[in-house]
C-alpha cells in the first residue's frame, strides 16, 4: 500500500517538476486599457496543467471505485470497515 501511494505521488511530483522547469508560471503586465495596468498570471503550459488535473481526477476516480467496491466486504476484514 505504501509503495503504491509513494509511486503515484512520485509520478504527480515529477509532472509538477517537469512543468515548472519547462514553462514556469509568471506574471506580466497587461496594458490593454490605457489608464489601468492589470498584473496577470500566465500559467505556462496549459497542456501540463490539464494533464496534472486529469491525473489527479484519475486517481480520485480509482480511489472512489475501490472504496465503492469494498463497502460490502465481510466483517472479518477489520481494516476495510474504516
């Protein structure tokens, strides 16, 4: 169990590291309106952000699936009832 959690967390951390190394978020000044300057955040790579959010949603869906499947386990599995 600990190995799987470590592995999936390591994959997510590596996605973050690659994203922040290749296209880090940065702020820039938006001068579209003459009298007002907006400081806007540029997220960097939208594909990396979408991939990271998609990976998080995939992990959440897998956890939900296994929690749903294990809700009717017999009482002789004490670690599953919590």
